[in-house]
C-alpha cells in the first residue's frame, strides 16, 4: 500500500484564488480594500523571508499590505505604540507581529496588546478562550489549515480517533480544540507520554507537531490512517551537499508505506499557513466593516 499524497500546495492555491474573489467583492461592498499589517522587529533572515512572502501574497489576493520594520534594539514601548496605532487604524483589519521577537521583548505582552478582533494569528488569550468555548474568533493559521486538509480528504471527521503529538499554544493545543469541535476523540501526546508509539498506533488521524526530525516511524502508524506532518526540520548536510534536506516530524518513506494519506514536507502543511492568514484577514475585514460573509464561504 502506498499512501495518497495530500497536496497542500494545490489546496492553498485554490484557497488563495477564492480569497481573491471574495476580496474583490468586499472592496465593492465596503468601498475599500481589506488590509493586513505585518510588524517585523530586527533583521532575522528567516523572518524577513516570511514577511516578504506574506506581503506578496496579500497584494496578489487584492488586499492592502502594510509593513512596519523596527530596529532590533527597538524598546517595548515603541513596539506597543506601533501596535496601538494599528489597532486604531480603520484601514488595517489584521495585525501580525512576526515571531520570534528579540530576547529583550516579551512576546506575551506584545501579543496581548493586539486588538483580539485584529489578531489574525489567533495567538491572543481572548481568541484562545473563544476557541476553547466554541465562540467565533481567530484560530492559529497552521492548525486551521490542517483541519481544512483533513476535511477535504476525509469529509466528516466525526467519531474518528485523533492523536496530536505536541502541545504548543501555536499548533498542538488549538489543533486539539479544532478536532474536538469536529467531534473527534482527541489525545494530546508529548515528550513525556508513556508508550507513545502505542498511543499513535490507535489513531485514525495523526498530527505531528513536535519539532523532532523523522521522530514518528512507520511502525507507529495504523494502516490506512491519515497523517498530517506539521514539522519542518533541516538535517545536517550530507557529504557533497551545500545544505541538508528538509524533513518533517514523520519518517515519510516509512509512514507512506502504511498510511492511507499523508502530507509531504515540503509542500504539505507549509503552504496552508499563509493562505489561512489571508483568509483570517479577510474574515476580519468583513467583521470590522459590518459586511456579511456567508457561513463556510472561507
């Protein structure tokens, strides 16, 4: 048996095209474009690449992109003042502060300063609470993208046994909440879980988000299970290579021989994150402008 490949890149492209259509309709209804603001502190190369990609994708979908770059030695008061100005700016529907921040800045304080209704990353404690109790809010982009891929592949998730490996606030915990909302039976596993392989082996759905390259082995996977690999890790370069290859948290070759479907790395979950960010920004725009958006449209 060879697993079907879940093509996150293609799904994300389709979602971005739908977002562009709704962005154009929103502009006609509201008399303005939806707007996404990204704040970058410092010059971390990876963060610069992400911010550039987000800005490009935002413009391609017909929304306004606002980028604010602050020096690495920026103090907290300056950053919080920038966020407060964006909270008050009616042209800005979504605010994203690129993480990680330099060590002298407290991430939780910064996230807490963002208006929850503009928190398109879904990291604010208010949005975490809304998710936990089933109220409308913003959900972190990566787990929401994972659920989209799962529902596209499996249809209804109701009654399925799901194991989420990883308990971060960004992926693991919200992923579990989303799966609960889809009526899955959910286990959150982590580094201290006893008999992790046995826990994973009973799951119809496995979501690996632990940050350890190729940790999840094919022998752990229930035959026919659906595997969502959130991890992205670069291995040390082999002899003759300039840089090591990218792998996920799942041993892809082993798991693909057992699973029913699996996301590749790269090209699986990764492309969904920016697409869902744009989706969240457009939903925020509709809410902020009082323009109706059909349930399930995005």
